[in-house]
C-alpha cells in the first residue's frame, strides 16, 4: 500500500542521472507540503531500457498518484518512449536543444554520454590531482607544498574543513589544503607561524557551538574536547582571531558542502580547473 | 578582442550555480563544433545583483556573438531582469514550475536556496560520516570497520579507487572503503585474506596500462612500479583474479568519477543516503 498523498518522482537519464537529480530535486524542494519518493533511473540508453523504465513508472502510476518524470535523455527515440508513460513528463533537455540549434546555427550531435565523459584529460587529471593534494594536506599534516595550494581552509577541529576541501577538489579541481586552529593558537591569539606567508590564501570556516559539541561528542564522547563550553570558547577565539587577521570566514552550520565550496570559489575569486 | 566564433555561455543561479552548470554543460556538449567560454554567476539573489549580471552579459553581447544564458533562478522578479538581457535566455527552472503546480495542486514556495540547503541534518550528517569513513579506510589502512562498509573498491594502485570512494561518500552518502591489490596478491592469485568475508561488497576498478604507467610515472618517475610492462602485468593479473573471484569490475580509463560512482551504485544496487 502506498502512503496516501505520497508522490513519486523519477529522474530518468541515459547516463549517471546526477544532472536530472539535482535539477529535479531543487524543483521538488519548491513544494514543501508534498511528500516525495525519489527514484533515479540511470543508464536508460536504449529503447529496451526505456520500456523497462516505463514499466516501473506505470506500476507506480497504477497504484497511486501520477508520478513526476524528470528526463535529461538526449536520444529522441528513447525520450519518446518515456514521454508516453503514465507519469507527468518533464523534459529537462530536449526542450532547450531546439532554441540552441537555432541560435548556434548547427544541429546537435544526438550523441549520449557527452556530459560526464572524460572530455578533457587535463581537466580530469586536475580534479584527481586536486583530490590527492587535499588528502596530502588534510588537517595540517603536511605544509611542504602549501605554496601550491589555491586556498587554505582554517577553523577549529570538526568545523567542516575536510569535506569542503574534497568537494573543492572533486567539483572544481581546486587545490585546497586545510589547517586546524587549535587551543595553542588561541593562547597567544596568533596564526600558526607556518600560515603567515600564505595569508592571502586563507579562508575560514566557523560553526555554532551546539552543533560542534554534537559532532565532537560522536567522535570522543564525554571528552573535554566535546564539551559545549569548550566548543564555545574555541569558536569565539577562532572567530576573534580570524577577524583580527582579516581572514574571511563562513558559518558552516546551516550550509551544505556545495554551498560552502561555491561560496569560497566565488568570494575568493578562485580559478577553477573544472566544470 | 574576442576569438572569432567563440560563444559565451552564462550559468545564472541564486545559489551555487552547480545545477545550472551541470545541465548547461551537458547541453553545450551536444554542440561539438562550437567553442564555448563558460561563466558561472552564482548567488544572484536580488534585483540589484541581477542588474549586475545583465551588465556582464550585455558587455559580452556587445563585443561578439549573442551569449547563451542558462538560468535556474527561483524568484520571478529576479529572473525577469535576466530574461531582458541581450543573451539567449534559457529558463531551466521556472518553465517546469507551472506544470508541476498544476499537477500537484499547490503553489510553489518561491523561496530561493532550497535546493542545496541542509534540508535534512541526518542526510547531511551521513554524507560527512561517509567521507570520514572513506578517509579512515583509504588504501587498506584500516580494516577494522569493513563490516560497516557499503562497498569496498579493489584494484591495482592508482586505478582511481580513492576519488571514486570520496565521490560515493560526498554525493551519495555511501560508505566506500578501498583496498589495493598488490603484487603479493598476484603471486598466489588469491584475494587478500581480510577481504574474504566481505566478498559480496567488493567492486573492482581496472585501467588501461598506458594510462596507468603515465599516472604512476608522475608519482614515482622511472620506477619499476611505473614501467609499462609492470603496469600491464599487474592489470592482467588483477583482472584475472577479479574474474576468478566473480568480482564485478569497471574500466576507469575513459570514465569520469561521476560515471564510475553512479555505475557502482546502480550495478551494486547500493542504498544511497543522500540525494
């Protein structure tokens, strides 16, 4: 039995489905009162697979409300099959092709799988290298190549530096190092000496104390490290230090990793290697 | 001076711009003969910022061909400003809202920034935890929590396991460990003993020898490790071992990180924690 009022949404793609998911997901997020169940149908790259997808969509349509079907299919034959399902077909790809063809004066290639293909070995390579750089320069473990960093994230332990650095590497090909601000730094209210010459590359993350205490408690339960008052102290001092040193910083508490990374790229005017 | 025939494309968003970039980028990839210069204008969340964006778009339009403008703007007032620029306006958001409203019988919230907001703390948390898990179980460094892994990637050194694991964590909230297959494993053609009880979680990556030799050479120039014949030997043995052990595997050579990750989720029927 279906939950009454539950609405299914399908993301149909001939490749990974990531684009369809992201766009569809932000559209669904506009309808707060509705409960959605989301299903991605990736690699729908033949009429046969399209028929199988239609079977899945129609099964849901039979038992409940009409599902929403977001599609980024490139092949017109394949998408025509999906368009005939019993869902509400929302074409997020073909619909733009025709005005683009008109504007550009050329036909599109109809070739699927072009979006995430390794189009450019250099670009791909720079993402992998950026990830390796992040890993080698995580949590201040190495400072020997900090001059090669595009950005160095600073902040108290567990403020979200590592996942943000990794996202900067994976999504943007940016070499992001991170360096923790620790109680010793707060005693003399000075930046770690090693960071002094990279001042212009620094970007800070901060976080609200209750959230930080929660995160730290999972890691080291009942430790001084995780206590709320200690978290609050570290955060206050870290923010004061970053203000004094003129380091721009963001509050990570209510921001997603994507948002933190995109904001750092934007505000820091970083040169991205990858789209 | 503009390069003749160069076409500018703008991705305009009220938040990160990642969705607009991904969709716009796959659309542009359909027009192989055209050379594009891509610019993301993120955080366009007011009429004032929209006017600034229009100024940038019109500057390009004045000096060359009409730019393409992909927009995922939620606010109708803001998007109306962009729509009046001298670019070809391609609305990748508003255009879907009206049929969705009709289908769902409710109005959308008009609230921006809903897509990447930390909607669900649990989901966010699971992504961060998955990344931490990847880092703790990278390159076989720890095997103590392999029972908690959703998937364990195996393959020769530098076949792309680490970035794929990290992407699985960041994008899908999947706990992905990785374990290298090393020359010792090829001598007796057996899986590392520690992996035996997790056989059903294993997924392999392979790579073509010239690419692997190139990657390894950057890491350890002129080493035996990086020599083409050694790479070919390791790859042949690893593939043979994976076939014998019934481990599914993918060739990473011509696949993007996104594609590898999405294929592993799909083929492995992994339960994702995050959209």
